[in-house]
C-alpha cells in the first residue's frame, strides 16, 4: 500500500485497502485523481447518512486543479463522522444484545465473526472468544469484543462488512415490530447468471434474532455450485422447479394464516413461486402484478439466449412459451421441468393473465420479450414517465390500470434503480430510477389494500463493493414497511373479524 496515505486513529490496513478500492471505482480514468463530476458521483453514492459538514469537507479537499487526490479522499473517508468504526460496532452489538444487558453469548459472538468474514479460522476464533469469558458464564461484553478485535488481525472488521450485516439485522428487527408481517426468505441464486445473489440472507441462521423471529419467517435455500450445462436453455431448472414449489407452499400458507408475506429473495426466478402461492391461496380472485425491474423477465426456455431462469418468472406465471419467437429446441428433461413449473398454483390455468401486468422502469429487453409485451399490450412506465409525472402519480396509474384486479402483488428488483447507485446486483442497467423514486413508488403501491404481497430481490453483496446497493435497498425496504405498517394498522379491526383477504 502507498505509505503516503494518511492513517486515522484505529483504522486498520484492511480498511485502508477497502477505501483504496472504493476510490479506484470512482477514478474511471485511473489517473489517481477525481474531477468535480466524479466527486459529485461519489457523493451521490456515499450520500446516505452523510452529514452536511462531511459533504463540505470533501468539497473543500478539491485542489487548485479542481481535483481530489487518492490520499485526500481516503483521509476524508477515515474522518467521516458516519464511518466511526467503534460506533458502527456498538450499534451492531446492540442489535445482537436483545436483552439490553450489555452481554452477548460466546456462540452468538462466534456467529457474528463468522458472518462478517466467512474465511476466518473458526477454531482459533472460538478459542479467542471464549478466552474473554473469564467467569465462564458463556457471555462477553462489548468491551471484550472490542478488545478481541484489536488483539488479532482476524477481527479487523471493515465498515462495509459490518454494514452488510447490520442491514440484514435491521430487516428482521423492523419486520418483527409490525403485526401480521411474515418474512419469507428465498435464499437462492440458482436462476441468476452470476452466483452471489443469495449471499447474506443465511448469515442470520444461528443468531439471536433467528430464534426471536422463528414464528415470523421461513427460509428456503438454493445455491449455485457451478454452471449447469445439462439444461442450457433453462439452467438449474431441476433445482429451481423444486424451489418454486416450496416457495409457493410457504407463500400460500402465510396468506392463509392471514399474514402479509414480505419476500426477501435472491434472484428473481423465485417470483414465479411467489405468484403461484398467491394464486393458490386466492384461487377465485383476479391477480394483478406490478413488476418494478430493469428487465421484463418474460422469456421462456424456448426464447432465452442465456438460459438464466431469473429472466423467466413472468412467462412461468402466465404459462407463456412464446412459440412464435422460439430460437431453442428443448430436450425432454428441460421440457418436463418447464411444464412442472407452469403447473404450480392454480389448477388448469395460468396464475397470471398477462393482461393484468404492469412494468415500471423496464428498459433492457430483447426482441422476443418486445413481441410478448406488444402481444399482451403490457404498459411500461419508464424512468422518463416517472420524472415527468412523479413517482406517486405513476404508482397510481399502475393501480388504475389494474382496477379490475381483486388482489395485487408488487415485485421490486433493485436493478430497477440506476446502475450508478446500484452496482451490487447481477445485472445493473443505466437509465433507472433513483432510490427516492423507488421508495415513493413502493410506498404508494403497498398502501393500496389490494396488495397482498411485496417482494425485494437481486441484492448481490459479492458485487456490492461500495455498499451502495445495500444502503439504498434498505432505505426502500424500511420506507415500504413503514407504509405497510400504517395501512395494516388502519385495517386491523376488519382483519380481527376474520376477513380472509387484505381488502378493506
């Protein structure tokens, strides 16, 4: 590392490496300088939680040539008020300390360390953590934890790693405070082109919050172990078909128990299972779908060029092969699994009439998808429409278009947001909406009493080097749940009387 880079107190070499990598992502010319435009982009990405004083300090670091050097940028990062490692760790510790007594068990502390860095030597860490338990009661304090971090390189945690974990903890803590919310996790990246979309959800499996919220959530897993070439036109379809069946059953069960499923998904292929579960729970109700995404996801194995099934959930839900635009001939195995996927949910008919679908922010489509969109006259509200009309007006237009639907499902793919603020997803696309626009659209949509399920997906922490996607996604998540909480509170009396839907 360049030794000229200034070091703030208690900033580890590992953190400085992280900050250097962050700088290089903004330094697109690779000349070790950020111009004013690049500095503005950095402020946009890092802006959540950034104080006015810290923002001004970065602008003050601009030299006479109008640039910011790497050393000046990293020095600013080290001194940012919201990059205080001790404060970040204390907030993280308090989330684990559910009893509020200032103590966390050794086992939970080991889980925390393992989650923040899966490559840590678990045996050595276990010995280290338990060595701090001087009275043998199996508990450690925050001061003990801080001492452990500074006594070994294994626990030199980074801000990004801590915040990724805090993001997950915050999701569960927030949902736990809202009656009638059930978190349904679909921890899978099987349908994505790049592994990692499932990463992070399973980090809480053994934590205190898992036990505290066991009655409020369920979890499914499906991980890529390598590229599946046996069914190239629908990769991993054998495992995905099973995952969709399980997802359908869990969503259906949640709705039948009069709870609102908030689905935390890895890649978007699982949405076909979510829709099947909704249709199965409400077999006689007309379902409308608002799909907030950069992609139309209406390919089938007959039309897909990549074979990635996160591009096929809408076609599964609509039992739509798009034969007129087929480019692939399917083998018997692929075809059998594809038919099984389409058969989930309602007996003998599609779970979704594709005329009851609305797209928001879709901007990256292929010819076969364009033909399907035209065939079913599916409206697309583009980013330009959102800027012209406003997020709330576009959300209302979606609801108005689906006025004949009895129930609604809203699926929010984080890649609907612009690639500049949403790199931590497998398929970032320029020209998307801002985090504020995404939050406002989702807030308005879930306020409609017909919405029975909301989903967020495609956050890939392995690609989220800036931690920008995690921050903006959590903001959208929190604001959406706030709106949902307000809505559910106003209808609690009706539901207490045994109403079997989410209608007012």
